[in-house]
């Protein structure tokens, strides 16, 4: 097994810079995803603040008799996921078509300054990596669509208003958790787009991929943990 792993870069036509770039890309993507979505860090973050407002929204919903505004909010969230799911399918179709022209595309890109000269096999591997990224994004967006649909059903199953939010705490919590799952999946799908840009830089040079990956993580961290939007949400 160890011998196979040692031969793997040569079999895949990967240079040491490519191996470093891909390893750093995967480590930062999954590492940042875990830190932002699942870690127990006490630092304020957009996801936690938005979850708090989501719970408050459903508490106010229980108190309303007319809930068309709540249905429209969920409809808007669903449409956002549907838009990105449809866009992702178009991107996947374009990438599959690009596989048939890998040699021509590699030759054209090789003419650009500061690009790495690569084999057709490595070019195809880069396209496959992009395919995997956007397949992941499509599954995240499509799952978010279903979860928003579940939340819509739960809104319909809520007690007829105006009702006391304290008496319907379990149902409010259920709604907030399901919507939170959908929001998280939508956010993870968007994150795949960000890292897709970093993977796209690999077509030019692995060093550029490393630089763009670090830049993507910096931008995501700033928006999640240090943005003005977060400051506004935290101010009561």
C-alpha cells in the first residue's frame, strides 16, 4: 500500500508542486469547513448569529395569524438554492464537454505566459477535480432545496395563530433546526464555488493555485468571523 502511494504521483503525472497544491487545497477546504461549521470555538460567527435570528423569526411566526410573509421568505430561500443548483448543472455540462477537448485546451493555455506545461492526462485530472467540486456543490444545493421544503411543511403544521411561542417551543425549535440545516448546506455549496475558483487557478500553475486557495480562505474567514454584517447582527 505504501509503495503504491509512493508511485501514485508518477502514475497521475503529478509533479511535487502539484501534490503540495492539491494537498493544501484539500486540507484548507475541509479544515476551514469544520472550523466554521462544526467547531466549538467561542468566536462569534455569521452562522451562529443567523441561527439565532432564525429562531426568533419562527417565534414571531407562531404569534401571527397570517403567515404569508413566512411562506414567501422560505420561497425566496428555496429559489436561491434552485438558482445555484441549476447553474451548477450548466457548469458540470460544460466541464464534461471540455473533457473531449482536453488536448486542444491544454495547448491553448500553454501559450499563455507563466503557465505550467502539462500532459493531457494531468489536464484531464484537473478537469475531473473541478467536476468533483461542482458535483459536491450540486448535492449541497439540492439537499438545501429539500430541507427548505421540509421547513415549509412544518410552517403549515404549526399551530393556528396567534399562538403562544412558549407553548410551542418544541415545534419552533424543530423549524429552526431544519432551516439551519438548509442554510448550512446552502453555505457549503457556495463555499464549493469559492474553492472552485482556487482549483481553476491550477490550470495555469500550482503556485497560483496555492496563492488563490490561501486568498479564498482569508476572504471566507473575514466574511464569517470579522465582517461588518456580523457586527450589525450582533448589535441588539
